[in-house]
């Protein structure tokens, strides 16, 4: 297991000049406890133990604190985003948002141009298909307040950017929507790649809101359904779902923190 050493413990956050040695020692202990806690949570989700994972977990903890406090956090807004519904205090956290609701970007939302800025790390055919939809990814991500890099990682996993692919279970298109789910999201033609993408991003946004911005649980809900996540209170113990979450998070974290 990789370990992230603390930086020079005598100068962390200026501790050597603020409060003396006793305060510095207390702060170091707090940081060690935090590190141990984040490591435990990362292990519970089968995430790699590295700075990128810790950043994601800390961002989720920030959002949880905001929800508990009951006041909106200061978060980066994507350009030209519509007036949003406050996701930190939904009217009923047990219910998915209404079909026409729009969510405020979560604290981990990235740059609106992040998808285009990514280096070419995919096979040429997949890269070409992704480039063709990059503007639409940004547009839908802005509309529903989801990190475009997360949308990109989901589409790569779901369909490899093949807009007409249909799975053995009947899931359709870029974001592999089941016909019943697509209809519930207002998607009239799930074979249309733009409608399919909008439905998928909307559904992903609903899961992010329902599960308090927890990316792992939202992805698990996207794959296995929100009721399964609620039942187990965690990523369901299904090999397919656990592998699905692990693969998407790996790609998402690699793109977000190592451009």
C-alpha cells in the first residue's frame, strides 16, 4: 500500500510560528488522524491511496459539512450556468429531483473546457468520436451541474462513445439508458445521441444530489439503481457494480488531477 508522508512537520501551515510547539504538535496529531480516516475510507471503496483520492474525499467531506450546517457553500460556478436549485438542502433527499430541475455545480465541478483540454490518450477512433461530442458534454454538464470530466469517464465506460450501441440487457446509446429510465427522464428517442446524453447527465446529476455529492455512490446508483445503494448504504456487493465504479473513478481521477 502506498503511503503519503506528511510534509515537513515543523512547518505545516506555519505551525512553527503560530501557537508554539504545543499547538504544532496538536495540529500534527489532527492531520495524522485525518490522514488515517481518509485512508480507511479510500480502502473501504477500493480506491488508490494517493493525493488525488484524498482530494476527492476531502471535497465530499466539505459538501457533507455544508449539508449539515444547512447553508450553501461557495463553489466555483460554470460559465453561463442557469439559475440552479440548491442541491445542498433538497426538499426530500429520498426522492430524485423533478425532471426539469437543474442542479448547482458541486464543489468538484471542473472547468467548462476541461474535456477539450485533455491530452489524446485514447485510441484514435475513440478519440475522434469523443471530440465530436465534446461541445455537447460541456453544454450538458453546465446545464445540470456535473463535472464534464465525470460525464466523459462515464461515457467512455458505458459505450466507448458509440452512439448506436445496444447492450444485451437493452441499454441504449452513449450513456446506456434503459428504455424505461429514458422515458422517465423525458428522452423521446434514446437512439438520438444528444437526447441520450442529456438524459444520462440528468440522471447522473439526480444521483449526485440524492447521495450528497458522493461520486462513488452516484456511480453505483447509475449502474445498479439508487434503491440498491440505499439498501446497502454503500456500493452494492455486486462484482459488476464494484468494478464499474472502480474503473470510472480511476479514469476520472487520472484526468482531473493529472492532465
